[in-house]
């Protein structure tokens, strides 16, 4: 039998492997920038590439950098009436005009100073009002956050005097809250994950060495992954934020711990038969090494496929995670075995190496294995019936595009949004923006055409109001009146670009508003301005961004799903030297995803009472579950192949399920636990992703690996290895 040689084959090789690993980490860490230096909280970095809304955002930044800035909506709400409200807003406005305010404030629009704008700034019931403060600078800079915090604290102090509730929302408030949340999740996730894995390993092995040593090795793999991620971000302009690094930490610890468990489990078996720790590890890695490589390979190809996605979040996170898994694979093949072999049997201290239970064939998983191998068709039928039932809630999904819904209830921007929604049209929180750029003549020479476009947009069903150069407060006025009402803020300083604000009548993040964006684009395309030579019309804003994001995700999943499945199928063919077994393994991960998705939708909407399921999470659930779902099946199939050669299919499958039951269960619980860490974060979208992957891993562990795959293997028998007639002796 051909043996695979690893760094753990000899003492010298083990020391060289560990030394090489340390030198590699040191070399890359010395040239890589700090992770904080390349981490960004600019959400536009993660938007669809080339989308109209992204082009509009770039044009807005270029043509309206100082005049517009980023608006913060300071909301005041009084249950008592308007008298105290008017006095508070007046005092707040006076403070904004004082020299002590942050220098990044560019402009203030207050109902006490601009009575003409009172109809848009004060609710019809007179109990809610807002002051719009535009803030300049880069949102990721500390000065920007300090300016938003100053608004929030000042408004709260003034409102508390007369029992007026206040909050800061709008784009500036949302950005500031997002920066705060993302800025803290990476360290928190890493610490919680380390503690969780340490506790689980202590419970499983009751050996301090076996709990600490894998964590140390995995920790070095995470350090190397973060350094490489920083280099990739710097060299290839791939954006990184707290969400990317947090998911990377979870995936590295989850996958790395699984590889450690597979190695330790087989190493314990081999030490029983071979007292030479180096020979035992050589045999161990020749058996489980290919399984680990295949498991990592399926994850890597699925993640790397995201590199070619149009949605920026997929495109940035995919290659980072593929790289991290590759580094964990290197540690699993060369570093973990070397460290374990150096300890030898002492790695199991204080427990003795040989346990009576190791030879026990009456354990739970051996009983499950015998049941599956004796009545495979019954087990398959029952399992598939349960999976189909679990999939049904998928059809009741309510997609969510509202980033604010993902914030905790006590976050300032979410409270402000809710206060506005009670008294104002919801569309006023995030108006759709229309940009008209002329390259041939000043845009002020096209005011009549701009008004025709404004009129057409205003007459579109679902539009509440349009403001712009010809209607600064929402109604068309003469040119002189428009100038008096502040029309200049809708014209760029070089007079090449005009901006219109379209307030939608409804939630700007609803599916209805996203469809309305497409109608507005059709209106703009048919306008005289759009057909005029040298003039372009772009529609942006939050609703447009979400509409383009949805279109990008839909386009990506249409090719991403089949390409990922095909890539995983090819990896399985190379690993198993078969076509039939890879087919039903791919089938198993697809139905497992369906069951997980259905149960997750039911949990989110019926148990956790979420307003919906984050739209992009469907893709992330698919990628993670399809990639990770193949891991345990590969490990089980390798043991089935090995066992059936000696015992035949029925007894071999029972033995394989029994032998792998304990280690796969332990690995599944740890991997599920690491993703469960994401449910502790104060963001609904990340909570949903963590919960779904946790649930999917548990379904793979206790249903797919234990019942579905072994029953299919038993039903198909020797056909599993077609076009071979029998199982290959080993993976090469």
C-alpha cells in the first residue's frame, strides 16, 4: 500500500515542519500591513460592481462633495404637543450655529429657520420634527463619528429637559452605528470562539493537552490567514470589514478543530496497533490526509467561485475564506500531525490510551449503523420524508432588504427611523436620488427639461414628492423663487450636474419600492434629457442600491449554484475515483440545504419574529452548507470504502457508521458551536447566517451523515464505485 509522507513521519521532519511554519508566519507578518490599516467600513465597497446606483453614488461624491455631505436626520418627538417641541428645536438650532460645534458640519436645515420647509420637516400632527444636518468628511474617519455622536448627545440632553424623545438617523446615523457594530465584532467573535472550542475539547477528550495544542496551532493559522488577508486587500484592492474577519475567525477555528479531531481519532486507533508513534502517525495521515484535503478542497472551490461574482460582498469575502481554508489545510496536513506525533501517547494524558469503549460494538452509533445497513430503503424513505417536510417553509420566506432592521432595537438610528415612520412618510428617511449630468452645456440651461422630468417622476404611482432645482420644497416655482428657496444646493459647483430627490410613498426598503425604482428608471430613460447628446441620467439612493443588489444576487446565484455544485462534484470524483458516489453525495448536500433553509425561515419568521430574512443570506447559507456539508460525507465514505473491503457492504457500513459516529458527532457539535457564536452578535443578518449554518451542520451530522448517505450506499451497493466494480483500495 502506498504511504503518503508528511512532516510527521520522523522526528526530524516534524521539527522542520514546525520550524518552517513559524518562519512562514514571521515572514508574511513582517511584510503585511496591520489588519486595522486595511479594514474599511465603507459599505459602497461591498456593492454590485458597475451597477447604476453605484455609478450614481460615485457621481454624487464627485459633484456634491461639500454642498451635500452625508445627511443626519435629528428627530425630536413630543407626546405632549408642539410648544415644547418648537422651543427645543429652536434651542438646538442655535447651538448648531455656535462656534463650538464640530467643524465637519456643512449645513443645517431647520424648520425654525426655513418656514418654507416646515411642511417637510414637521409632521402633520405637530408632534414630530427633524433637523437635517449635513456632515462632511469620510464616514470611516473618527471625526465623522464624533460629529454624529455630538448631535445625538446634544439632542438627548435638550429633549430630556422637557421629556422629548430624540434620535439621530438617516444615512449619517446609520453609517455611524454600523461602524460601531462592525468595529467590535472581530475580537469578540474570536475570543468567544476560542473559549467555546476549548470547553468543548475538554469535555470531549478530558485532556488539557488535547484541548490546548489544537487551539494553539489553529491560532497560528488564523494569524497567518489574517496577515495574508491584509496583503491581498492591499495588493488587489479587496475590501475588508469586521464581518469578513469575524466569519474568517469562525471558519478557521471550526474547520481546524474538525481536522484535529479526525487526526486524533485515527491516531488513537493506530497507536493501539503500533506502539511506534511515528509509524502510527504516518499510517494515520495516509488514511485521513486525503479525506481532510478533499473536505478542504470542496470548501475552497465553492468559496473561490465567489471571486467572479458581481455582488461586491461575495467577491470580497469568497477569496478571503478560500485562502483561510487553504492555510488551515496546510496546518492540518503538516503542523498538527507533527505536533501530535511529538507528544505521542502523552497527548492523551491523563487518560490512558486504550479505552474499553474503543472496542465496543454496542454503542449508539454502531446500533444506528446496523439499523441503516439492514433496512436501508426504510431509513432512506423516512429520512427523505422528514427532509421534504422541513423544506416546505421555504415558500413562505419574506425577503428583507432593510439594513436598519438588522440593528438592535436600542440603536439610535433604528429608534430615529421608527419615530419618523410613526409621523412621516417612510420614504423621507432614504429618498431616491436622480442625477442629470450634461457634458456639453451648463445644466442650468436645461431647467425646463429638468422640470418635465421632475413632473413625470412626481406623477409616477408610488411617488410622494420630488424636490430639485425647479421645485426646492416640492412644488414648481419660478426661477427667482427657486433661488430664494435654496435651489442652488441641487446644482453642482461646476454647473454640470443636477440632483433630484424623489420621496417614495412607503418603506424605501420594501420589495414594492425596489420595483418602483425600475419604473422610475424607465421614466428617466424615456425623458428628453436621457436622449439628449452628452447627457446621462442616473438613479441612485438606498432603494436603488437595494434594487441593484437584489438583481446582482439573483444573477450571481443563477451561475454560482451550478458551478459550485459541479466543482464539488469534480473534487469528489477525483477523491473517490467514482461517479455514482459523488452524485448521491452532492444530492445529499442539496437536500440538506433545502431542509436547513426551510427550518431556518420558519425559525426566523415564526419563532424569533424577524421582519424577514436578509436577502443575501440565502446565498451565504447555500455556499457554506454545500461546501461544509461534503466534509463529513467524505470522511464517512472513506471509512465505508475501507470497511466494506473487509466485511462486505452490510457489515462494513454498520462498522463505518459506528467507528465514525463519535468523532463526526464531536466535530459537528464543535463546528456548529463556532457558527453559533455569530448568533451572539447584535446584527440580525449575521445572527441569521450563524443560526442557519449551525442548524445545517447539525442536520449534516445527525441526519445526512448517519442516515441518508449510509442508506444510499447500502441500497446501491457496489454501484457506488461505478465505473469500478469494487471500492478502490485507498485514495491516491
